[in-house]
C-alpha cells in the first residue's frame, strides 16, 4: 500500500489543503504550530475513522481538538492510495450530524462498502491498535504499547492453527474461558439457589417437627384424661345401682285407700270396724312409706345416671379429640417427610451435575489444547521475530549489535561482541532505534502488505551518525516513508548522502 494524496477539505486549521506524496521517503516539514500533528491525525482518522468521545472525554479527544477552525459544517477529507496495483479514493465526513464514508476504485469505478469491511480487506487486516504499535509512530510514542505482545501471540495462534491470521483464535480462547466462567457461575448460582431453598425448607421442617411434638404431647394428655374418665366409669358401674321405674302415688290409688277405710267402717260392726280400719290404715301407711322410699331411690338413680352420662360424654369427647389428633399427626407426618425429601433434592440440585462436569471438562481440555498449540506456535514466531529484529537492528546500527533477544513480554536484550547488554545500559537513541526495528519487524511478520511508515518527530534523540544510517536504511527498506519533522537535519543528511526524497512544506501562517 502507498498513499498518493491527502486532501484536507476542512480539518483543524486546514481548509482545502492538498498534499501529494511520492514513493520512497516523503519529508513533511513544518515549524512548530504549522500543522504536522494535524496532518498525522488526519491520515490516521481517514484510515480508521474518528469517533467523538462521551461526557468530559469529548472535551479533550481528537474529534473535538481537530474540528475545523473555519467552515465547521464541512468536517471532511479525502485519501488516495494504491493497493495491489489499483488506485482507490476514500472519502470521509467526520461531522457528527452528517457522518458518512465512501470508497471506490478510480481505475474501474467499482464501489466498496466500509460497513461490510471492504477497507479492512484492502488494508490486509491492519487494525487501529496494530497501526499504533507498528507502522504509525506518533510524537514521543516510539515505544510499543502493551498490546503488541498479545497481538503477536494472537497472530501466532491464529495463523498457525487456522492458516488465516484474520480468524481470531485469541478471541476464541477468551470465549472458551468466558464460557467456562459462565458455567462455573451457573453452578455457583445453582448451588446458592439450592442452599437458599434448603434453608427455607429446613426452617419449615423445624416448624412442622415442633407441631408433631406438640401433637404428641396433646395426645398423651388426652389419653390421660380418657383413662381417668374410664376409671370413673368403671367405678360407677361397679356400684351396680338398681333401676326403678318412675312412678308416684296416683290420686285414684289414694281415693281407693280412703274408700276401703270408709267401706270397712260401714260394713263391719263395732269394734271390728275400728280394728279393721286401723289395720288397713297401717297397711296403707306402710305402702305410702315404701312408695316414698322408692321415690328417693329413684332420684338417687337418676343422679347417678346423669353422672354416668356425663363421664361417658367426656370419654366420647376424648375419643373424638384423639381421632382428630391422629389425623392431624398423620397429615403433619406426611408433610414433614415430604419436606425431608425436598431437602435431599436441594442438596442434590446444589451439586454440579454430570452434564455440567462434562461441559466444564470439555472446556478445560479445549483451553489447554489451544494454549498448548498457541505456545508452540508463539515460540516459532518468537524465533522469527528475533531473527527479523536482529537483522534489521544490525543493519540500522552498522553491525554494532549482532543479536537481539526478545521474550514473550517483548522485553529485549542485546549482544555487542561477546557482551550481553540490557536495555538500561543503552542510550535513549539506541533504545528508540531498537523499538522502531521491533515495530517494522512485527509488521513484516504479521502482514504481507508493506504499509507506509509514518514517523512523527521520531528522530529527536538520534545523533547525526545514527540518523544518517537510519535514513539510509529507510531508503533501502522498500517502504513508503512519511517523516514529519520540524528540523532540517533529515533534509541536509539526505542531500549529503544522495538519498532521494519528496518534500512537503507546511506553511506557518496559512494552512492552504
């Protein structure tokens, strides 16, 4: 890929600013405040878009920082570039109310869709994060970001496992880990829910158990009462009271007795009538006395009958209460047993199921396998990266450093002669040179396409000799190079060494 033209229709301080670029080295020169950072940001925004921040972040983001100084309703521009021998034109409108983008081939007029990822395909999968960590070097940002190591690991896993660097195996690995976490979370939530249900059921069971004990105590008390009444009933029956017919001295009987006395007085002569009447009266007296006595016995019997009936009623009441208590107890007992079964079910449901165990084990095996393969491939990429960086850095430093060691975290050390040199022992210029070599080597490994190297004031800590070698290497690299600078050293050294370059000078006073 090579950039042929930048057209800042309305971006920051620039209005309808056209910048033409050539192959090889492009020197974009301008004094401070001339707009170099604006052009650098515009190029990045054209490639990857530019979103407005939210809240307070919107006050300091690039979207707000580079809003047009004039004609704010036309926040837009054009980028022309070549890719695979064809010429393309990319237009973007950054305005928040009229945001849009278009891409078409200038050779045959074919239109492409940014929404469907056509630009990403043309860029060979280059993402914004990759750009910032490889070919796009902003001001004071030559050191690679923390994400580059992870990107290299992901690339290795992707490419060597699938044969396609665009298939995100890192994302797949993260998805597996997330699914495992989700499964563990489901099991944990399941256990917590089961435990809560178990506690509620155990509490209910304790209430039912206390009810059962209370029913048992009440049953025992009623049985004691029933036994007491049974004893009373037996005692009354042992007395065997006589049962008399209820009767009284009828008026007719009384008249008959009087009539007999009168008749005796009339029929018998004296003194026999008197004697006979006395005998008859005595007999009638005895009869009345016995009748009265039998009446008292009848009353006593009636009293005892009432007592018997009362005891019998209490016995029947006890029987009824015992029957009701028995029914209640049986009902509570069944309920208690059901609750115990529910508690056991809660204990079982709180445990990881066999199916869940199988899923978890499968996820663990999948993660282990991907990590195992990715580790092997990362080692291969690591060796390739070491070789690539060592070769580049040796050429950049004119053979002063023959070997570079880079670990998985992209921590580096150098070999100068037979001496190992750590990073805290080298100058800042050497460190930045090494970081640039790491960026370029990474881009060469990860992408088949050669992207332009965008260097914004990258050589501030380079001495003239180191800068001279660096410019010579950039000429030989085959990359299109955009050097943003406010110094004239680069131009002077390239002229001195006969290095061809295309110069773009940004005016200080005007953005046109």
